[in-house]
C-alpha cells in the first residue's frame, strides 16, 4: 500500500487501531520511515513503511495484521480531535449538546469512557470547524449563483447583502431554475405551486406542506377575503392574525408617511392591553382617520396584546393559534 504522505499514513494507522479497539506504539516515526507495533508485549502485529524516491509518498513494505492480545475499553488514541471529526454530524444537529447527553448517546459504544474534558474540547474543535465551513459556503454563494446563470440561462438567482463595517453580510438568497419554470408548472399540465411555512420557536423557517393547484381561488387572495374565509372554515374556533406588512400596504393608500407607519407598527407590537390602548390613543392624537381605520378591525388580528393563546413576536405572516391551548 502507498500513502500520499506520512500524515495520511499516521491517520490510517490511528483509525485502524481505534476501529479494532487496540493501541499501538511507534518504534520509528520521522520523514524517512515509520514503524509501529501493537502496544501489548508479545503481540506480533507490526507495520513498516518507508518514503519513496520522491521524498513524499510512503510505501508499506512490511505488514503483519495478526493480533494475539485482547481489546482495550479506554483507547488512548481517541482524543478530542478524533471525536470532533467522528461526531461532527451529531455536533451539527445538536450544537448545545452537553456531556450527559453525549454519555447517554454513547453508553453502549466504545466511546463511553470519554472524559468530560475530552468531550468539551471536541465540542470546541467541532464548532470551529463548522463555523469555518459555514463561512466558506457563504463565501462561494455568489460564485454559485453566477454559475447557475451561466449554465442555466433564463434561471433566476439573486443575493441580498448589507454592508457592516465595510464587510458584506448575507441577508437572503432566491434561486429558481428555468427548468422548473418551464417544465414543472408551465409545461403541458401547468398549474400553481402553493407552499405553507412555519416559524419555529428559534425563528427558523421550515416547510409544512406544498400543493399544486389549477389556479388561485379561495385560498389565495390579495386584499380580499378569500384566505380569511378559508382559515375560518377549516380552523373553526381558532384565532387568525394579519400580516402587519400587508396591513400597512392597505393602510398607506389612505394614510401615507413614515410617521403613521411607525404608529401602526407600535400598535401591532404592543404586548399588553394597556399598552395597546395607549398606542391606539397616540395614533388617534396624530391622525383620527388612521385611528378609525385600525379601530374598525378586530384587535386580535393586528396586535400581540389582543391575540389569544401564546404571545409571539412574528408579525410578518398570517397564522392561526388555538384560543385556549398551544398548537
């Protein structure tokens, strides 16, 4: 067997001994040669490798893959760096995992003897690796979008960023491939693609359901009552809430200006009935017509203070919540 360099050979040796639950020791380990044997005295397992003429590649010349020893339960080759690499997916899915959770996850494995200090060093190493990975992915996002436009003419790829301290910070990206536009919904069958999304308690967006329909009818409306009627018909006994941004889109037709917009949002953000009444009074003092426009609507549809059930900071979508229970 040949390895591109001595580092790759050392990694392969380490992986092999961790996998077989044994330990090894070096008898030679430099830029010219590597010799290792099983740590248990009398065990015949051995490997000898030497650098080739190019001064980089290592070739294994001797390899006796026979053990006459037992396994070890607390393998010293399992260190924080190896743990970070081996459990990188678990650290990605559970970034706040603590030592007790890790012990529970590995209690029937060869990693149950890992110490708390090893675990937390592995967490730190994995976090650094994941953060670098994410940064690298964002760094090539613009090149990815350009590649889409170059290779898939007619597609759409847009990135929005903002400048902070002379650095571009990612905000959002939108991608739609031309193939999907032409063949999926604009081909022989045609149709409209509808999607429903939810907001997790961490403010993350996740898809709930999607549907393909013939056309936009009852469930979709712009400044009409179709969506509201459908929600009330399907979710009887639940409260509905309007997207404040869309409310402002109707509001500003009669009451334009940045000041009135701020008053509208202040009413929507009110968290208690007392604050709601005060913000409504403030709006009335500034513009009674704008006050009457908003007062004509159900308070529970436009302000957190009057929304039954669990209070929520999300004001930019329409959603429903149970009146008496969380859902």
